[in-house]
């Protein structure tokens, strides 16, 4: 499957999962806005970059010889949840929700473009 879709498919899938989990957390923050002592939560984006292999800024290597060590691919996993010390603010949370929604839609569009490229390639090959 990686030969057909490349690395971007896995990266976009992980990003969609991140955006979905973040949406759930922000929605929970809004739902609990009147709860006493509730502190808003968010996902730490740095841990998501580390999982995707971009956080440490190292060059990705490929195995070109059977004597090379196996590559460690980061797959989807748990994202780090961080709690704020401030009280929940509805304006802040709604802004974060809108931003997350736009970023989710952008990721879906990028994924759709990837599928359209493959579809066009297959139609041209006919």
C-alpha cells in the first residue's frame, strides 16, 4: 500500500486522527464550561510531530542494503493530553474549535487530492 500512496497517506491519516481527538477534547471543554474546578485540556502537537518523525528534525533514511538496521516507522498512537491552569473561556475554546475544524477540512482535501491523482493516473493508463 505504501508503494501506491507513499508516506503522505500515513501522515495524513495520523493527522486526521489527531484532529478528531482534538475536536473531542475541545468539545468536552465547551460542554464542561460551567463545571466548577474544570480545567480545559488540549493535545500537545509536539508529541504528534515526534510520532510522525518530524519532531527531531532528522533526515528520514531508507533501507537500501539488507545489512542496514530496520527502519522504525511511527504509527498512530496516543497523543499527549495537556491540562491548562486557567479556567475555561468560551471564546478561546470556540476559536480553537474553529481552527481545528478548518485544519481537519484542509487535511481531508489533501487526502482527496491524493486519491484524485491516483484516479487520474489509472484513467490515463487505460
